[in-house]
């Protein structure tokens, strides 16, 4: 089971948000009370919660932080109509 | 005269009818017409009409033949004319179809001529239109005409239409491929353009420059996508394409930027795929990924393969390569908790989760060995982490043998292990640990899974040019020993070759010496004890030790007894072997006991033979000289039995006394302090008194 999916919460969810999410999920009735209770129990336990976070959550934003400034192609925008058709292939149809 | 005239008409009509019936409508019509001039009759007029129609049909058939001949000669115009004339009479569907075809062909031919003329005049749009007509005239499937049309459209700047046509064509020649790529570039499809141009091997500077221009445009396009945070899949795919394609397309600066685009697009797209639970797609990306395998990517691999392994046991193997290195990576552990104390608890939880997953597939061939391998890896990585976690450097080397091999870092790990030999409790632990990270490592896993035959592959599989080190040597010695032991237990009598390196192994691994001796002592198949004996004997010769000597002594004694019990050796041979065993280990209680039993057996046998032959002197000497009371007990038992038999007989008293006296005399040479001797003495004394009295 994926408690984050069951409670529809993010990896950095707080304890208060977990409890609110359980209440919301109970209203939605998409999962059984037992599943919701189990998901809440797992996420409220720091050890189980950390293990589940490792398994079910992916956050690669740190990888991207240093990559957003890319300047090497700044001068290569606009139309490409200056590209002229080469005649070297004309006899080769 | 009138009669003659009628006669003439009758003969004319008769001839006409004859011609008509013969199918000669031309002559028949002529005769009928002659007759009608003389005699106006309705039936003659009908016959004339019939002949005229038949003649027209014949004429049309001739025209069809002419049309076919003209078609064969390539004269489509004449063929069309003949078919048209024929069909005016015949009105048949197939002729109508042929007429239509000829019309299309003639139109197409005209259209091609017009197209060529327009092309020559530089009116490419008109040429394209003409080619379209010509192509339609040929059913719309003429690839050469479609290609010409598409190329004219490119020349006319109608790129989208051209691309639509190019897409449908095989494009085997360079001209078509170039124009297709050119049109794509003009439409902003830079990535597709480069892919189309990829195989064009044209050594032309202008073309090379055009490729560079398009590559730079693609780079700029990808940057725009990134700024819009849009279409990460394309950023990843196209950047990946640019990186693996021709180096000359990009300057070093641009290449570095593309590397960033690639890393950015990959991570963002992976997140999208993760949300969509497209784990297979993520694994494909990770498998083909370029660049360093950072801890974050190791962790991602671990969880992706975990997710896939939940449904498919075949994924366990790969999952296990990443799982432990991921959770033992300090930088990943930081995300577990702010408290270092909790890291280990989270790790244990994650290890348990992996073990549960493996157990789920326990009944499959994928899960069978996975738990053993995981247990080995767990011990290895815990040991590695123990001496690396307090170091600033090399923490990225906390990995399993599988990942080290995958990353090509096994040698680095081995160097680290070599430099930290003092960390290990003993030489064996050090060598066994290191051996798992060598080329022999995989064979050790097989050994631990009791797959002895597979493990023994190490003894033959290793490349001859592989540089041997102490770790590989240890692995070979260990596997040779374990495999030999396995074969020994399974009845192989020729196992000495597997134990040739065992004396050196025992110096490093005393526990294995204990293992061998315990196995030898616990072995119950007596007929195979000889093999154990041979192995122990060999090892004892090469490397004498108390443990092997005692085990050898005991195995020798046990085998000798077993052979004797099965009637395969006589007591003399038994005694000889047991004496050798005792020589090896004088404290061998079993041998001592066997010797005693054997000697007693020997002496008793000789003594009873002497009794049987009434050689009391010899029997008495055996009893007297024996070290064992058991022999003497039997001797006096015989005396007592003989005394009772004498007394039970009806012999003369003097005769009985003489015999009892003999018994007594022999008995005293062996020992007087026996109850039977007292009985004999009393009996003799009583009888002596009676004689005297």
C-alpha cells in the first residue's frame, strides 16, 4: 500500500495535514476505514513514514536547481528562413 | 417470263439464306438487297438489318484487335481511338474501363511533360501540380512522381505539404532525404530534421554547416521548452539525441548546455512518469542514462525496480543491486530524518521491506537465491559502511559488489579494503570480504546458495590473463575446497585434486579445518570413508596438524571396523590398520577398544582351537600370557565345564581323578585364585582323604 496515495498527500506532509487528510479521505470513501487508519498510522510514525517516503516519493528538484540557467543558445532563436536549400542533391532524386 | 423472274428471285434468296447461315453477312446482305430491289418484302428488310448489325459487330471486334496491337506498340493514342470506335458498337464495360485508363495515362504523360517544362522554367509550384496530376493518372501510387512532387513543393516553399508526402515515401536516395530534412527544419521540427539527415554521408562544408545551424536551433528550442516548463519528454529525448550524435555539431559550451538540458529534462520527465506510475518507462530512461550515477539516481533506481519487482520477480535481481547502496548512502539517509540515530532504524525498516518482497517471490526461480544474496550483500555493505561512515572521503563507495561492478568501481573498493585490512577481525574475514568484489564474487554467491557445480565454474571460467590477487586466490581455494567436500559427500572417490590448495587455505581459515574434520567424523557411509581418509591423509602429509591427525586416526579405525564387520577384512588386517591409527593418535579410544576386541578375539580363537585339539599346555599358555581377563575367564569357564562333564560321566573313579588332577594342574599354571580351582582342589583333597582313610 502507498499511504501517500491513499491520503493524497505530498512527501513533506505535516502531522496536522495527515489528520486532516484522513478526515477528507473518510468523506470521499474511496478507501476503507481500515486502509485509512493504517495509512495514518504509518505516516505518523517517523520511522515507518521515512521508509514509506523513500519508497513512494520522488523529488528530483534538487538536481534541476543548478541547471536552469542555460545561455549557450541565446543567439540561436528566430526564423530559420536564412537556411537556403542546397543544390548539391538536385541530381540525386 | 414471269415464271423465270420468280425463279431468279427464289435462287437469289436461297443464296442469301445460305450465306446468312454460314455467317457470311457481307455476301448475304448483298444478295438480300438484290432480292429486295426485285421484291419488296418485310422479312427481307429484317434480314438486311440483321446482316448490317452483324457486320458492325465484326468491324468493332476488328477494332479491338487493332487497339490491342497499338497498345503493344505503345501507341496509346491509336489504341484509345480504336477502343472508342469499337465500344460505340459493342458497349462493353471492360472496354469502357480501358478507355478510361488510356485517357488517364495520356493525361499523365502530358502532365509529366508539362511538369518538366514548368520545372525547367523555374515554376516549381506548377510543376508540383502537374506531377500531382500525373501521379493521379497513375492511380496516385507512383513513388517517383510523388517524390518529384514533394521536392518541387520544397522548392516552392510549401513545406507542410511536402512533409506530408515525404512521410509516406521510403526515401532511399540522398536528394529526397535532404529535402525532407530541409522542409522539417523550415517547419521548426529541428530534431526530426537532424534525424532524417543523420545517415546522409555527404562530404560538403555547406551541408555540415546547415546541420550545425539546425542543431543550435534545436538547442534554443529546448531552452524555450524548459523556460515554459513544457514537454519535458522532448527536452530529454532531443537533448539525449544531441549528446549521442556527432560531436562536431556543437561547440564545447553548447555541449555542456545540452548536458544540462538533458539532466533537467530527464529528472522532470521522470517525476511526471512517477506520478503516472510508468515505472517501466522510467527504468528505460535510467538504463540508457548518460552521466554519473549519483546517490539520488541510485535511490531512484532502487525504488523503481522495487515497484516493478512487486509484480514481477524477474526484477528482483536488479532491484537488489541498488537497494542497499541507496539506503546506506549518507546523502540519501539525510532525507530519512534529521536525527542520525534514526537512520539505522529506517534502514532496518527498508531492509525488512525488501526481504518481504523477496519472500513474496520465494517460490519462483527468481526469488529462490535472492534472499541468500541479499543476506550476503547486507553483511558486506554493513561492514563497508562501518569503516567508511566516519570518513569524509569515499562514502560513495558504500556499495554492494553488484553495483561496484556496474559502476566499474570494483578496483577502487578493493584498494580501499586492502588499505584497511586491520579493520577486519582476521585474515579470512578480510579475504572473503574482498573476494566478493572481484571477478570471482559471483561464484561465491553461487557457493553460498549451495549451487556447487555453478560455483566450481570459477575453477575453469576465469580468464587466463586476469590478474590474480590474494582475494581471487582465496576465492579459488575456498570454492575448490567446498566443491571437493561436496563431491566427497556425494560419492566421488577422486577428489584429491580439489584439496591441493586446502593446506594453504587452512592456514587462513582454521574454521574450515574444523568443518572438514567434523564432516569426516560425522560421515556414516562406511564405503566412502576411504575417500575421506585419502583426503585427510593428503592434507596431513602436506600440513600436519593435530586436528587432521586425530580425525584421520579415527576415520581409519572406523573404516577398518566397518570393513571387518562387513567381512571385507580379517582380524589381522584390522589389527594392522588400527595399529596405524593408534600410531597417529595414541589417544584414539575407538582404536584402543578395537585393538582390545581384536586381540581378545584372536587369543580366544587360538585357545579354543587348542582345547579342541586337547593341547591344554598351549591353551593354558595363551590364557596365562594374555593381557585380558576375558581370555582367562573363558579358560576357567572351559575348565569348569570340563569338570562338570567328567563328574557327570560313569567312568571309574581313578580315571576321573586323574583327569580332574590334570585339569587342576593346568589350571594352576594360569591362576589359582579362581572358584573353579577351589572346587577342583576340594574335590581332589576329599578323594585323597578317602584313599588314605
